[in-house]
C-alpha cells in the first residue's frame, strides 16, 4: 500500500467528506490549513459556522478528492454545524493537550457525531499542540486509553511545528478507504453492484463516496 499527496486536477476515483470537530480554540483551522496548504497562522480567528478546504491524494493508485469541513466549536453554532454531518464518511475530533476541558468534551462530541452522522463514520482522535508538551494537561496515556475505550485511532499533533499532521490525516483517510473498499467488495458479491450509475461512476453514500467503474481502463485525460 502506498499513500501520497497528489496535486493534479485530474478526475478522481473517490470523494470523501470529512468534518473537523472539537471545542473552540483547539487548533482545528490551523490543522486543516497546515495539511491542505502547509500554512499556519498564529493570529487565526475563531471559526464562525463552517469553513471548507480540499485536497487530492493518491492511495493505492486511486485518486481521492478530500473535502474537509472545519466546524465551529462554540455551543451557539452547534445547531448550524450539525447539518454538515450529513454525508460525512469521517470525523477528526481535536482537543488541546494543554486544556483539560477540551478533552473532557470529547465524549459529548462523539455522542453528537454518532447521533447526526452516518452509522459507519470513521472517527480519529487528535491531541493538538504537542509543541506545548511542557505545560500539557492531558497525558498521552490518558488520551490513548480514552481512544481505545471508544474504538478510535489516536494521534498527537502540532500544527505549529507540522508534527504528525500528515500522518494523522493520511491514516484517517486510509481507514475510510479500506472500509469502503471492503464494503464495496461485499456489496458486489451479494448483488453484482449496488448503487446508481451516473457519469460512468457508481455513486454510494449519498454522493459522498464515488467509485469509478472498473471496466473502463482508458487513461485519464489531462486538461488542455
């Protein structure tokens, strides 16, 4: 298996919608911009509502377009952002390792995801701001135990130092890819192919995950 970034604007094989969730101020926006654009803003402002970014990667020679939705963490925006769970195949739950309250909130965030998102959504737990480990309030062991309790993969990251950011996102997307690959194979074995054919693609997960038909082996066309 190989996973790599892919900058081309060619057509894609899969489309994954992923939401970033967690309390306000834990660094969700900087994690997103560090991963998608390799940028970090020390003066970034609190997200209001939802922000959006995208990136294209290649996993096992499949081109995957990622839609990453950065949601507001404040309670007053929760009724707005809950609508954005629809169609998501992944959620990255972020807390600040220096703020214990943001870690305590994670159980409520998991509950919210499982109440509003599709039942098979993949959730990854991320403890951000590892560059401030000398003032941490949440130990790696405590967070790891919590992740195991809820069946989550756990990473510590630093958006500031770009530590573990690529790995956390790549592993998250690979988990989604492998899960959907297995599900598609099982569906194919049961009834040929389940889904709706549209534009030479099999559309699954309410237009969120799209699998290109294997019978078409023509090379992808490049623009202009």
